[in-house]
C-alpha cells in the first residue's frame, strides 16, 4: 500500500479552529486507504492543532473522504479550500485484434509446394499490423502447425517441403499487439500435386525446314516446350538413341538444347524430340544437314575443235559435299604462258563451247565444281588439248576513200529573241558548224560591234555567244551573227528588247 502524502502546511489564522467532526464512510469508488490513522507532521509555533489534509480524488473527479481517526481539521465556513492534486489521464481503451484477412486463394500448386495469396484485413487497429501467420493441417486431423517461423509481411506465401499427394487445410491469421485475428480459411483442402498441362513443343520457324551447317561449325539449337508437371524429354536420331560422345542435350523445365561442338557430315539426319507428361506426348522432327565443299568433276573431255571454238563436256563429281551442285567454273590456259583464266563462272550445264580463241595457240581446260559452301578445292583437267591451227588467208584490205571535211558555215541553232531589263546583263547564244573554222562577227542594227568592251564575244566548240553587260535603253534592237570561211558565210538574226524596271506606285 503506498504511503499517504504528508499534510499540506497552512499559515496560522486568528480565528479559533472549528470543532472536529467525524469523517463519513468512504465511497466505494474511492481509492483504498489504510485503516490506521495518519499523524500530521508537527509544526513549530503553530497555534492550530493540525493542518487539514485533503482527500485524494477518486474516479469520476470526486474527492475521497478522509479515513476515520485521522487528525484532520475541517475547513471553516467561508475559508478557501486547499489546492487539489492534478487528475490522472484517462485510461485508453484496450487494443483489439484485427479483422479477418480477405480473399484467401491458391495461386499455384506443385508436387512439393503450394502458393497462396490474400488481401489485408479491413480493420487493422491503432497500433498497426505485425504480420501474418500461415497455418496448415492435413485433412482428417486438427493438428494445425505454423508454416512460417517468423511473421510474414507479404500477402503472398509459398508453403514448401510438402509431401506429394497430401491434402492440406490452409488458413491465415493476422497478428497485432492485441493478439490473433479470426483466421481466414481456404474453403477446401488443397491437393499437393502439380497441375497437369499437356506437353507442347514450340518448334522455331527456322527449324521447320532443313537446317544447314558447314563441317566444323558449332550447332546450338534451343527448342522451347511447355507442360506440367516437368515433362520427360527424349531425343533420337534416325530412330536411334543419340551418341552422347558427339551430340550433347541439356533440358530444363522450359526448353531443350541440342549442342554439337564440331559438326561432321555423319551428324546429318532426322532428329526427333519427344516431350511426355503421363500419358500425353508431343513430338517434333528437325532435319540437320552438315555440308562441305564438293569434289571436282569426275571427268572432262574435249569433244571437238573448229575454227576458233572448242566444245567441252564433263561429268558430275562423285562427292557433292552432302548437298546439291549449284554450278561449275571453266578455266583455260595457253600453252605458251601457262596462266589460267576463267572463261565461264556459275555455269549450270555439263557441256560448253569456248569461243574467241587465238589462232596458232594450244589450250588446256579444267573445270571446278561448286555448291552452297563454295568452289571445290581441286579441279579436273581435260587430258586432250585444243590447238587452233593457222590457215592461209588472202587478205585484201578494203579501199579507203578519204572524206572531205570542208564545209561552208551553217547555223545548227540560230540565236533566239530575248528580253531583258535595264541594268541586267544578258547573253545571246547560237551554234554553227563549218570547216575550216569560221570567223564570227556580231552586228547590232547593221553596225559591226567589233572590240567594244561593253560586249564580250566567245566562240568555242561550235558555240558562239555574245554577252551584253548591263544594257541600257539604247542597246535593244536587231542583232545579227555572221559566220564566214573560205567556202561561204551564214547569217542568223534575233531581236533584243530592253525593258524599264518596274516602279512601285508609292514611288510614283
């Protein structure tokens, strides 16, 4: 029991103290007070017997009466009451748990785990939310266990390490300082088993046709697929299991990779991929073709030689490089020099006629094969050679008649009429031909212009021009171009109009 505070000292007064009256019985709401009387502290030189003691305030704001037997003096009528103690703050209402979490649902199920989601409760409380506890229980029992050791803040949780085939009852409880909320339970037990999905192979577009690679290349093909639970992936080549020493296969839950470090021609064939889930199966076939350079033609023959022409024929190569032959390249070499020159390239037939050979030379011929990998490293040369023999020719040179280039001047393009503005230079053009080269004269209004610096005369490559620099009003008129040489002369005329510049109305 806490000790009662000492009585408050009060200054002595001249009026006599009133008679003591017994204190009333304490109210039920009052704070408990020890039954023993409390002696007031002695005060020296105080005429009053004891200082009055104020009772502690009870709940509801009322003062508790003093204990019986206590030496307390009642205040006189009209005397001021002693100061009261400060009231205690009201006790806050007790904290309540949150409301139930909302919309508990199963997001995904695998053979060893269950993924659930939910929404926060509507009512959380003043002190906030500490987290959630996920509890599970096997169907047929009431042995609930917490799936998470620590509270989770997220509204999504993965229940791991479960046994395939078990049926689990699941519930989620929200926690705050007041304790557990009502649980949110899943309406039905959840079977721990991966949701089945039929297998399906998504073969890339470039693998739907024949896939071609060269000898020595790396082959790395990724083929995606889908299916639940994890499908069983198997590969075969031409109906037989793969040789793991040459071909490597790596499969994940989403795709399978076929990898060949160094491709060889023996790796060509039909590869079949099978994806199986329980009794369902999906298959895909891809054709892998490993190619290389072809061999040379089997034989080359010179069939005939006539004039400056040679007829050749050859046969297809024995080794085509595991692909089709796309053409041939034919070369010739003169016996004198021994240098090889390409005559035909990307030629598709197996016979050809070689023309435009030089008389008196002897030629050798060879042929290369070609496929999509390139031209064969070796060529097959014809055993026979072709000699272009010299024949006696009675050559009669044609009679040469000298051509007379002399010609009188003639305007092929006469000058055109033009119009210009005062102060703006202009040019008159004409074309004339003749041999010997004619002499050009320009005449304005029947007066030869001559060497007037206002005019610039040029005659180059049959083009004669007259440039009139900044013409004035008097420079208009009829201009004549006259071309003369010893064989005659030619005249062409045109008109030049010189206009005044336009004057704005405001200036007028």
